[in-house]
C-alpha cells in the first residue's frame, strides 16, 4: 500500500522520521526503488548508527524532573522510592536520568539485576545513615531469575515487582513506586532537541537535493553525517558492558544491581 501510494502521488522523495520499526519499513521501501531519506526520532535513543535521536533529550529532561521531585519526599520521610522509567529494550533514559537525578541504584534491560544485591545495597546505605534511597528502573529491566525463566510475573510493572521483592527482603512496607509513564513523551522539546532536529533536517534536505537516497541523517560526535539504511535497519543500539557511563557511574557509587 505504501509503495502504491508513493507511485500514485508522484513524489520525488520521502523523508521519513521515526524509530526502529520506521527504519525497517523505510529500508524496505528503499529496496523497492523509493527515494528515501530518514531521520532518527525516538525517545529511546536506540537507533543504530547515530549517537543521538531527537526526542531523547526531552524525555531525559522529564524523567530527571521526576527524580528531582521525588527526592524531597524521599528525604523528608526516609523512604525507598522505585521510579519506573521508559525503556523497554534499551535503558538509555534510565541511565541518563538516573545519573542526572542522583539515583542511588539504576536498573537496566541490558543488565539483569539481582534483588538480593539491590537489597544489600539499600541495607549498606542504611548502615551509613543515609536515610532514603532512590532506584531508577527501566520498564524493560528483568531480574536474573526472570531472565532465566523467561517470566515477567503477569501484568505487574517492573517497578511494582521490584518493590514487592524488596519489601519481602527488607521486612518493611515503606517502598514506594512512582511511574511517570507517558508524561516522559510529552511537553515542549528541550533546546537541545530543537537544535538537533533542525540540524538533522538540514542534512536530510541536503541528501534529497544531492540525490543521495537510502541513507539516514545521523549524529557522530558533534557532526551531522549520513549512514546507509542497510547498516541501520533491524539493528538496536543498546548499552554495552564496556559503556563508559556504566564505569563512571560505578566510580560515583551507583549500583546497577549486580
């Protein structure tokens, strides 16, 4: 249907914005001879071939604001808060917002966590007279046991599952869960996202002008470049074990639940 409408409309080219599914479709269209140029647009920042996608910085800004706001209540009441952030397969939002907001523990889809290790970290903080703790967990994070069994314990969210596990291990009821949900996807974009979108859009226009189709405008360092769609489609950019931010987080005393 897309190919039929493209030919019927007599378009010279398509500039397509979106995430992984969108780029798969764009690549298929490109293979059918459609003049396609794409731009990476997703809050998850998981598109392969680009360091950033626009929408990500805005989502991190929202998520960080939630963590900042929770700090007040957590500190005044001496509670453990679990904040469940978006990120089903890649934990970029939780990692960036967790570090920016001062989370004590960050749990990611890429690193199956051990609830016992999380509980031990909380007990360690308590012994150090740190009266509250904040855990940032991505919605796709799984415990090692859940990963092994391939089970997500029904329809409960990861934040609720973690809170119940911690209540059992710590023998306390004061573990609260906050789920900002789609709040992270809305609102005004940050200046960084506005500038990034404009720069990527300029590159996309340049590619169309020069007839360089089947490519995605991408961010490499501080430069806007283009990469072939066949190097992007069907691939996911996740947090790897050698990610520099993980090492820096550990040096800052952040636990990743292992």
